[in-house]
């Protein structure tokens, strides 16, 4: 089967490049150029090598010159995560609206996030570990706009607020686990580089669905989610058996 999500397969079709690395031809500095260069630096040298001094040298300036646009390393790392996740907006195969239904929407979104992980495997552990804008936001889909979009799609399709929140948790858990394993298999160190600062909770005034659903998203249902995901996995594994050897009835998760 053709690998559709690799940068090589997507070249010229949906490849998204960050702005402002060395040789970009853009004079001077601005925050967008600095963050774009930081993503490219991590892609080339790894996250552990990134420092303000080294990034400055990468851009051909003194490291101190960067502080005018980025307050420090923590802000730089947050900006790198935002820059990479925002590549979804430039992917023509990922849509903010469900033009062909919620299943197609989630498939496109999942493949878009996988393309990001494969294009930036050295950055992806940062996407997975940086503190989100609110405690209940789950990586790798960390953008409030994209989470609002997903919840809008699910509730418009008939899911209750509680069911849409559960779908968001399950979708995030599947992607995070699978993609971390995938980049780890490429030799990337997926352990945290340092203990990050706690980010302030984001203002949700511009995201009415997120604001409405915050109580559902904030519930601690990790144990229930684990049991349900495990039962679903075992049911899927059971389908690998010949029909006559499969369990007679599908297990029903508790608390349903």
C-alpha cells in the first residue's frame, strides 16, 4: 500500500512549509520568521539542541536579538507547537467543516495530524508534552479553533455534548498513542526535555461550543475511557479469528 502521509508522497500536493528559515530571502526579524526557523532547526538538529543562542546563530544574528520578538525559551517552545499545529490550516485535504459527514471529517483530520508528525518527527514530542491552553485540552489537536470545529461537527451530526466530548477524548488518545509510537520508531527521543511551565488557561469567549462543553471536557473519566477503549480493541482483535472461533457476543463496556 502506498504511504500517503509521508513528506515524500505529499511533495507538491499538500506539503506545508514554515516561513522564515535561513535562506528564505526575508530581510530582518519578526516572530513568524523566528518560529519558522525554530521548527526547521529542530527538524535538522533535534529539540535538545535548541537554544536562543543557537537559533540566533542559525538565523545569522546574535541570540539576544531574538528576545525582542520572543520573550524566552518557554515562549519559543509554545510558539513552535502552535506553528506546527497551524499547518493544518494549510493542508488542502483537511477541512474545518464536514462537507462529506463526520466520519470523512475525522479521517481527514487524523491524516492531517499524522502528516504533521511525519513531517516534523523531532517536533512532535513537544506537541505531545507542552502544557495546553486549558487542562482538559488534549494533544495532539491543541488548537482551540480546531477543537471548536470538531465539536461543532459532532454535535451537528446528532451527538450529545457528553458524547461529543467522549469522541474528542477517544480521538485524541488514539492519535497521541499511535503517533508517538510511530515517531519513536523513527529514532526520535519522545521523553520530555525539561519540566515545562504551566500555561495560563485560555480565554474561551470566542469559542462558544468549547465554553458550553467545558464541564464535560473537564470530567476525569480516564478509567472509564481506558476500559471502553480496551474492550473496543479486544472486539477488533476478535475479528481476526475465523468466524467460527470468534466470541459469541461482543463485550459491552461497563457504565453504559
